[in-house]
């Protein structure tokens, strides 16, 4: 395999990667082995047709797509490792030549790590945070605990009101015709939660138990189901149950139930300490963010679009994984919000931009200040991870491998850069 790199404008580059004809031949044979059982030729049993016969009937190109898909990942990975450039985006692949008996040639257009012109990063001025705990803070924390320990009581002596939890059946119609996904039975909904299409929940206020009513709404213009976007719909609804929230009294019994303490006074004292710790932690994180934001604002970075799109995709994939861990699919989530995947990714664009700029300025500080990470730093991180994963340290090391170690060492250096910049900052 050979490669050439061409630098383009805007921190972009094009890798031209050439794979030998012998390797292409092996990939074509692999593609034939994969597909021969699916190809029919008169006079031959399926799976027994010689490759030459298939190529004669359908053209040699029949196996080229699969052959290319077999070759590109490994060839690109090798080029990525050998090119000597820091690539920061997914590649845009284009096949230049694929022909049996000839080298396979393709290009990969990628973003390179952009140049960072670092602004002021020492002595950055930030606002001093208030970490005192007020009586209002304590009462708000207690109220939150009450909400978390509330119970819902079924009632039948009044219609639906704002804040009620209801159980309902509904079916949606557009132009009098039911649509897919518009019907549900025994659906739980809290009025005022905003879980449904705008205007739906508000119209259920005043609904009587077990009486059919119609709710008229308009789907958002950017609704994920294109056939419903912007259209008017009618939902035939029946409220089958109404529940009201009942909050516990704030007394010694409440304190004993939600904490390890027997009295309300003891619970309040412990709550004050925990709130103080939380405020100190929040203030530390806020100061770090403020310092980094100030450094970003005073620095000059031109982020390649491909790098930004790659970060958006990473944030989206991470979000999908988090939803999955909570038992929800992305399709269900998008439907609830009436959004498209593209709209959600676009919402993540500012976050992706900030994340990239933060990392770049911190890596530049690492370089400028010659910040290094020792083996002791790495060992300490391995011990922390081992405790978190409840694994032996050696097993964690093995799981990380050399690439994992390299990534963690960079992350530790970046965190040292954060600590350095924060220590140099001045509070006003």
C-alpha cells in the first residue's frame, strides 16, 4: 500500500491511497465467496457457479462494490496511522480506480487539526461565585424531596385539572383517516408536562371521566414524520382515570423516611452541609468553564466543517446510547418531541463547537507550557478507574491497551492545563 497527502484550504487534506493489484484480487475473490450463493445462472446450482461464469454474464464489476468495502477500512486505517498528520474528522471516501489486475486507488478527504492562535490564558478574570447556603436553598431542597416522595391518589369527583396525572385512550385522525402511531390505550400523561404535541394537553383540562372528547391540534412544521408535518389532526380521547399529587408533611416522620436521621432538625443540618459541598463543586466547575470560555473568546481558531460535523455525530451517538440505557429508543424520543434527527443534531451544533474549541485551546496550553503527564499520574488514574469499574488494575490496563493509554495520557494533560489556567485566574 502507498499513499500521498495533499493539503487543502481550511485545514483540510486529501489522502490518495493505493492498494496493490494482488490485494484487490483477494478482495474480489472474497466478494465472490460471499455472494455466489445468491446468484443464479442457468445450468448451475446456486453456490456452484464459477466466478468466471458470473463475471462473463454480469460483468467483472459485479464484485467491485463489496471488494472495495473489504479493502477501504484497513487501508484507510493504515494510511491514518502512517500519514503523520493529526486527522480530526471522519473521511469522505471517493473511489478513483477499481479494475481487476490494476492497483485499487481511492481518496479520503479529511479535516486536520487546525492551527490555534492562543490568546490570553494567564490571569484571566472571572466572577467570584457565591457558595453560601441560604434558608431558601434549604427549603427548595426539602420541597424537591417532597416532590420525589409524592404519591398519586385516584379521584373521581371532578374533571381534569392542570398538574393531574391521567390515564387515557386516544386515536388520531388526519382528514378523518387514522394514521400510524396515532393510537394508544391506557396511556399515562401528566397534564402540563409538555410531553405531547403543543395544545394537546391544555385541551384535556376540564375533561370529564369516561366521556369521549375531541382534541384538535396542528403538527409542528418540522415534525419527524414528514407526512404529518404541519398538518391538522383530531384526537378522539377518553380519560379513564384521574390522579392528584399528594405531598408528605415536613416533620420528623418525613425526615426519618428520606434520610438516616430521626428528626427534622438533624436532617436540615445534614442538608445544609451537603448543599454547601454541592455549591463548592458547582462553583469550581463554573469557574473552570468561565476561564476556558474567556480563553476561547481571546483565541483565534478556524474549525473545519468536517471536524464540526464529526463532533456533532459523536454527541448524537452518545445521546442515543444514553437513551438506550434508560430504555428508550431514539425514534420514540424524536416522536415525543416532534423533531427530526437532523433538527436534533443541529441543536447540538453549538455544544459541538464549544467542545472542540475547549479541547484545542487546552491542548495548545499543554504544548505552550510543556505540561507533561508522569507514569505515576497514569497509575493513579488506572487505580481510580479500577475502583469505579470494580476490576483489578491489571485488567483495566489490559482493557485500555496502548491506544487507550495514549488517549488517557492526553486527557490527563488537558486536565492539568485546566488546573493551570484556573490557578492563574483572578476573581473579581
